[in-house]
C-alpha cells in the first residue's frame, strides 16, 4: 500500500554494523551506510538526536545523501523530554556556562525554563536542512517512565507545540497510566484536539503500569508505530548495555498481528510509518524487510 512506509530506528547502530548481516563488506563509511540504507528503505528514525543536538552540517549531509522522497523522523533531545543528560552533550557555549556554575555535575536535569527554550530553538534550527528539502517527518517525543498521567504533564506536552510550531510532533508514553481503560479516551482526545500524533508502541508487558499496552490508534493524519520488541528478560534490567533490551526478533505470527492494524489505520491516516526499534544486531532490518513482504501479500 502506497501510504505505508516501513523502516528502522537507526541505520548506524553499532551491533547492526558489527553483525555483518545487512551492509555489504564494501559499505564502510557513514555516508556509504546511509546511501545503502536509503536504497532499501524510504524512511528512518534518527536516535542519535536523543543524545545530542546535531550539527547543521551533519543534518545537511543526511539530506543530500538520500533520495528526494526519503523521510527522516527525529527523536527529541533528552533534555526536551525531562530526561537527565550528560553536560558534554550540550552545545559548547551552553556547556561552558553550566560548568562554571556547576563544575561538579557529571549528569543533570535541565530545569531552567530559559535554557529549555534555548535548547528547543537550537534543536529546531538544526533540522532546517531536512525541513527545507521536505524530508522531515515526525519529531518523536518519548517521555520518561516517571512522566505520569496528570494535568501538569499534559500542560508540559502542550509546550512543545509552542516551541516547534509548524513541525509534525509525536508523543510516546512510557508509563501505563496514560493508557489505562479509564484514561485512554481522554488522552487520545487531548492529542487529537492539539494535533499531536499518538505513537503506537509495542513493548514487553508485565501486567503492571511499568510499560504501556499496545493500542493501535491514530490522532492525526499520521499513524506511527514504534516497535521495540518483547524482550521481557532484559527490559527492566539495570546496568546492562541499552541495546540488549531491544534484542528481540519478531516471529512471522507476531508480525501478522500488526498487519491488520497497519492496514486498518492506513484507511484513516494519510501516511502510516512502521518503525522497528528492536535495534540489536540485524533484528530491526530483518523484521522491517519481512513486514514489507507481508504487507504486499
């Protein structure tokens, strides 16, 4: 179906490159990998922007190295969703000022509203090359597990519209309180009213509010699936390599569960993006390629 695009949440994840299962041996540079990826898929989510605001030149190179119809989705910088950050990831001038005020901080949460606004401005500005080339898709705001359903949190979400006017914004929840049977109708209505795309997440389930349930719905003209895998063994473990939480390969039966939901939402939304975030080794690309086959059948 022409309005459904399938991709992964990284083209340069270390374990994917190391696996040797997707990129040919002669594809070695970052440029070659992006060019190769974009011949196979028409969309990607950039995860590196969660860790640092990208340089303008870097974003420009993403644009010129991909086909005209390629779409980049951008994961929001951690400080913009209330996550803690390493000060070294901040723009140099901001980092220098913070280091003078807090020289002992190796990890911090940005609370100053003026600084938050400046980071939003710089984040938006860094994406200009993609915006100008019509390659900018959804900005993915993945809120932390401690970000729970309440009025204050909803007001926080509304702020992103103020700072990023004119861009397509998506919201992913990570605490189950947002999607309980009691709250989900109000939450989806809130997102729809404010033209914020609800991100459909699939992740391990424990019968608690520690993760969110799989709820295939859309609140804008974009339907966006973000499939994390179902690695229940590693998901809640502390101190492990992050990619190990996403070490999961969906079976054909599991992929078929998604197909009917994807096709259903494709009749409601103008565009449907299905993004695999089970980015350990080659699992995401294998599942993305197989899902594309299943959608065609």
